[in-house]
């Protein structure tokens, strides 16, 4: 294929001059016409104006949503509700190469259970790392309910770095919740089970099945959980549910709900009433109150024994040390939410129409006075409800979760059965406003709502059912996240966003300017291990190393070629491909896919990734770049040749399909000279402005300079061949020279546009 270079060049010139196509009919339609045609009201327009984000615009908040059964995390902007990223966590995800490259496979392997690969997760509750109770924008944690695991996502590159498996539990719902300085990440069990690996019949449920709460120790500097320094509270088999960490006066303590404190074990097929009946008989369940500061001191003092290599605080020890208490709470509770100032704890019971506000001051007094109404059957002291309760408020049928506003004492509670959000004042105990949503709200989130200083502003309602809100797409519906304006006295519904990737349970939202993600890695970076890769390869140092039947290919990718372009191995070899992306340009990711080997990589600028596979069958295996990275992206290709055992190479050279002459060479040189003129004019524009004040432009200029360097090398090669009269190679290298020029021009034009759009000043 021959590219029409004249045309390509004229496209550049067009862009330089800023020639745009004027749009016609649409821009002439008045606002009234559009409203009429689409049946929009003034109210709709107001809502649209509050969420619409013009091209190039940014969101004020970023929301991190659990991806439910997908095992991922979904990132979207607020108020635009535009999805920005899926972060692969517990499940392989091809676009990111997650679960395909060797580096991320190692992360997933950390999540194995009994040696078995678990390649999905049921993600529920994301939580940001905190400093003094404020989101610091550094890490995100998320739990897997089905397989009791916690993952650590680094927000400097939005990648999953670590997965830890709970050493005791068989499920975990009450995570992830962090302590105010991210000392610990809380994760509570859900369905009681024996703590060991052994079989225990249900007849021994009360004696041998256990619930619990793990405090995972987090090393903030390394950005990793330390399983060896984490500890678990053994708890009665009460189906521990959500948790939250205390703040301010309650810092050092944790609160965990439970349901089914009846300890019912089901058995519908044996003629026994089902779980749902047996687990909802009592009027109250228990809130579990734990003192993690004291527990950590016990661990540090060597007073806690390790079981299966992990610290376990038995109920007996916790009771003896006075670090574990129970308080009755409304029937089948779900959310437990500590107020931003740490003075109150709000709990709602799914089968009760009240929200219950507990006072930390009262709880503390009861603990200090050892004033208990009794003990449960495991000897855990119970604080009487009346000694702990501040007030209870009728908020609606089926209250679940509560979020805090920036306004003092104001909260929002999700009301599942009534499908609404109730805004109320927990200090005075009165309802302020109610808004119907569609339909069956689960969690809800306010901006920075779990921090010590919530921002209020917006609320997102995570609805369990979408029913008729969107165009029908078959029996399985997307989820519906509804954006609500909470800045005024009355809540106002703004927007419906379908989320079609599993059932998100909880979302946390952070001020966007707290996040400072990188745009490129340091060259040769193993992003999963956060260190320089042993397989880092520099330009010109590509090589293939054979050791017996193991072949290591140290390769590079850059617009628009993969080095090497021909890889030869023998049938039966184990092949490890290692590719480093040499790009420094923003958003110049290259992909790598190969026929029939399940090899699929995402190589972001600076990253080094590997793919290991066994070349079992002789044959020809084309590979190529999967990201449309450049004009000659389709040409970013190569061949893996798997030769039969003992194959003898035939004599002779590879014959080019097309022959070139001096005339071809001269023509190419002329094109290159013309292109250089375009580049020079762009360079003149940039350097005559204060471009150094724009970091984006400085980066682009660095990249462009790189490309020009490559261009110069190619030009030299072309001239060398031309001098020898080898016009075949001379023409091809001159063509390569032009390829680099095109990339330079592309970068230069991006820089120029950026300067023009951001009001750069002329300096000379
Ligand atoms: S869940 S709708 Cu947090 Cu797992 Cu409540
Ligand atoms: Cu690199 Cu397409």
C-alpha cells in the first residue's frame, strides 16, 4: 500500500491554519425549537445545565463505584456522569492486559484460594485512603464478598497492586472501611463458617462456626497491606455486616452491624422454615463495638497468638481485655455510618421504619462504668440500648444506608421499600425532605461523604432496579445511578445513568483535584510491582536470548513498529516476550496481540510487560499492535515463526515485493524537505511563545524532539545507502525518515493548538 503523501501533508497544513467545517442546520435551531421537538420542560433544561459538560470540560468530583459481580471498579465523573475507566481488580480485563501479562497475573495469583485461581469477585464497598479522616487521593481499597479478599488500587496510575485473602473467613461483606489515618482497613465476615479448613456439620454451628472482623494493617509508604501484621477479632456467628471506623472522639474504635443473630441455619429442603424466616424473628440484632487501638497494642506487646500465621484475638481474650462489646440495634440492620465529627453512629434496620442514632458519649460512659444489661451466650457484654441511644426517627419503610451532608446534623438515608431518599436532621430528630427515586435504592453517596468534612453538593442514588428507565435491552437490565442536587433545601433529581457492568453496591466520590495520576511510567517500569522491570529494554538494545528451550525476547514498541518484527523459535520452546513502550507522549499506548496464543498486552508509555507461553505447534503466528496509535498503526506488525524441530533454513534473502529506483528516492527526499518546512513553521510558532509555562507543551516538545532524533538517524541511513547507489534501502529509509517527521509534526501541532487554546503569549 502506498500512502498519498501530498494529501497527508496538506492535511497538516490545513490543521496549522485551523480550517474547520462550519456546521449548518443544527446550530441554527433555537433553544425553543429543541425543547419543543424533544418535549423538554424548563426544569429539564435546568437539570441539563447542571450536568452538561462541554467538550474538553472536566468534572468536579470523581466517583469510584464497585463493579459488583464484574469484579472491577467503575470510575465516573460527577456531575457529568460520564464513565472514565473500568479498573480491573479481581477479574481479568483484556483492554488493560490485566490477567494476560505476567506482571498482572502475579497480582491475580495473590488472590488464589487453596491454590485455585479465582477469576471473579463480588465487589461491594470501595474506600479511599485517609489522612486525619480526609481523603488523601492516594489509594482505593475494595472488598470481594464471595471470596473474602481485599484489593489495593494505587490512584497514581489507577492500577490494582495487591490482593489479600482473609485467613479465617469464607465470605466478607463488611469491608472495605479505613481508619482515619489508614492504619487499618476493616473487613467483617458475613456468613459464619468454621475458621479452619476442616468440615464441621451444621449441628455444631453454635460452637464451631464463627463470625469475625479483620483489621488489615496498611503500610502507607509501600502502599501495601501487611498480612503478617494484621489481626482478626473472633466473633459470634451473627452474620456480621457493614462496618465503619470511629473518628474524632471515637477514633480507635470500630462499629460493625450484624443480622441473623438468631443463629438460624436454614434447611428448606428438610422441611425447615427458610433462612429469611429464621433470621428475622428477633426484634433486635447486635452492633459490634471493637477497640482496634488497644488490640494493636496487644499485638505489639506480643500478647496475641497467631493461628495459621495470622493474629487472632479470641472472644475470650477480647472480653477479658475489654475491647469488644455488643449493643442491640433494630431488626436486620444494614448500614452503620459514623458522623463526620465521630460523635454519633446511625444504623437503620431493613425491617424497621426508623433510623437509630447512637451517641458515642453514652456508649463510652456505659463502657467506663461497666454498665451492661448482660452477656450474650459467648460471654460478650451487652450495653443496653437505652444507655446508648440518642434518638430514633421515622424515616420510611426499609431504611438502609446513611450519608452525611456538609451542613451540620443533616443526613440522607436510602429507603429501599418506599424507593426514596429521606433528608433529616439527626441532632433534632426530624425529617426535612423526601424525594422519590426509581426504583429501590440501595446505597447512596454524597461528595466526600465518608470523610471528616463532607462536601454535600450532589448525591448519587444507587438503585437496585431500573425497570422502565432506559431503552429495553433484554431481561437483564442495567443498574441505574441517579444524580440528585442537594445544594438547596429541596432535593432535585438531575440525571439517570445506566451502569451495565454488574451490580455496583457502593460508590465513594472524591474532589477531582485531589487526584494526581501520572501520564507515563518511568522508562522500563513494572507497574504492578512498582519497580524497574528486569526486562526493561532500551531503543537499539533489543535482543533474543536462548537458554535451552527457554527463549526471552527483549523488545520495544514505538510508533509505528514493534522490534523485533520477526521472532524465530522452535516447536516446544517456552517463549517470554518482554516489551517496553519507548513512548513518552501522553496517551500513546500500544497493544500487542498474537494469533492463537492467548497473548494480549497493553503497553502504556514507559511500561514493560511480559507474556509467557509455550510454542507448542509449528506454524506462522502474526502479531500486531491493537491500539490505533498512529497513521501507520496497521503496519505495526510482525511474525512469530515456530519452526518444526530440526528445521534447516533455506538459502537466500527475503525478496522485497516492490523495487525502488533513484527517481523514487529523489521524490521521497523532496516530500521530506517539504514536511520539514511544516515542522519548522510549527517549531517557530512554539518557540516564539512562552511554551515553557505549559507543562503539557513541554512534554510534547520533549516527545517531538525524540522523534526528530529518530528522524535524523533514519535520514543518515538513507543517505548512506544512496551514496552507495543502493536505492532500494535508501528509499525505504527515506520513507522511515518521513514517518518520524509525520509523528513530530503531529506532536508539534498538538502543542501549537494547546498554546493557542490556553492563551500563550508571544515572547519574541
Ligand atoms: S450492600 S444495599 Cu453495602 Cu453490599 Cu447495602
Ligand atoms: Cu501501536 Cu498501533
